[in-house]
C-alpha cells in the first residue's frame, strides 16, 4: 500500500508547528536569562552559601563520626566560626573606631600645632616647605575636605550592604549544611544505581580538593598576618593588630593579595619611621617570595594540580565574571573562589573522561598515523 504524500497544507502545518516551538523555546530562554540577570545577586549569594557549606562540611562530618547529631555538629561548627569572626571583627573595627575618635578629638590641637610649626604635622610642613602652599590653596583644600562627605556616605552604604550580604550568606549556608545529606540523596535519586555511585565519588573528590586548597590558603593568610604582626610590633609601628588582620584578610586573595596587603602596611610603617618602613618592606618582600615560590605552589600542586596558566586565567575570569554579576563584592568573591572552582571543574572533567563520557573508550586503540 503506497503512502499518500503530504499536501501543501500539511507541510505548512508542520512548518508552523516547528516555528511556534522555536519561538516558544526562544521566549522561555529569554525570560529565564532575564530573570536570572535580575536575580543575579541572590543567585551569587546562594552559590557562595553552597560553597561555604561544602568547606564546613568536613568539620561537621568529623563531629558526626564522634556520635554527635548532625544538627548539634552544625551548630558547634557555626558557633566556633561566629566566635572567630566576632573576635577578628571586634579587634579590627573597635581599634579603628577608637583611633578615629581619638583623632577627631585631637584634630583641633593638631591644627593649632601645625599652624605654629609644632608637632609631627607642623614639622613635616616646615621640613618640606609646605606652609606657603597651604596658605595659597587653603580655599581649595577646604572645598576638598567638604566633598569628603559624599564618598564617606557611599563607603558607609557599601559596608552596610556587605554586612547584610554576609548575614544572608551565613543563614543560607547554615541551612544548606544542615540539609546537605538530604540534598545529596535527592540529587543521587536522579541517576541509576551505578551512576549514583560515580556521582557520589566525584562529589567527594571535588569537596576534598576544594577544602584542601581553601585550608591551605587560609594557613598562608594566617602566617602572613602573624609575620606582619611580629614585624610591626618589633619596629614599634602603631595599630599592629589592625594591620596584621588586614594583611591576613587581603592575603586570602590569590596572586595579588600579598601586594595589596603590603602597600598600606609598609606605607604606615614609613610614616612611623624610615627604619620601620625599610624593615617592614624587607619582611614583606621576603615572605612574599616564600609564599609565591614555596607555599602556594606546594598547595596548588598537592590540592588543585593546576598549571600556572590555568591558575592565572581562572583568577582573571573569576574576578571579571564576579564584577559583572555583583560589582566589587562579586569581583572579590570571584577572585577568591576562582581557583577552587577551577579545581572542582578539573576533577569533574577528569572523572568524566576516565569513564568514557567525554572521550571514546576505544580512543587509545586507534592506529598511529
């Protein structure tokens, strides 16, 4: 029996159906992309929360192996984390606020001493012959000072926004960590039994690699803060604890963290005395050589196993992508999480390739050319 050929109307109907499907898929994809872009900051916070939960999960697992219930283990880990964060924050901000208040109270005295050529500021003005400059540009300087309120207000808004984001991430990561077993079980149910075993193994390898790198990076940051604190205390530089915490926090950024941390610290040391500045500069340069050529390569080679080019590209892409998504906060998060994310992707690709999902299993048996 010969099948009847489709008439023009049936062909037109098929074309219309296909066109409608393409339009529906395009419209749905566009709406999804637009919605994701509008919610990009929330999605960024959720992604960071999952990342932090993955970092804290080994500590929770270690406590659960000691017959501690998971809820209690999560609460213990977060209690320790909050105590550490509160201690560092109190040390940093309390010292800064105290010194700023003291400076505000002493400012009229400093101005009078400077006008009379007395005090540290007055001696600097006399030494560099700046009295005539200040006299001729006093109105312009007053205008600059008056304009400092707007940047200060912007900085205050940024700090408040960052604090809100940190609180949000803490709450989200807490609940993610609390529900982690159920999330993993729900994910594994999407796969067959044999595939589920592979997925669980890959997830464990990714978590182990990311956690190992972050712990190593945290250790180098703590060492940088301790070395900075010792150098500043030994040379008598004020605000040693604040500058040491600053060094440890900024050193957490890959590649450029040490440089960004060292510039203001060395500058404060030089303002204190030339000897202190030179000693602090030598200490920072020496430690940066040790960190960049010994500690960081050791951590990256033993945890991430990334080549230097991939490391550089990962940090640049992570920072730029984060800046597009979340401005300065996103850029910092992108730079911090770029390397562990790249390591996790590398583990995923390596495991998929080893199981023949990316490369044909008979690729090794192909004849030589």
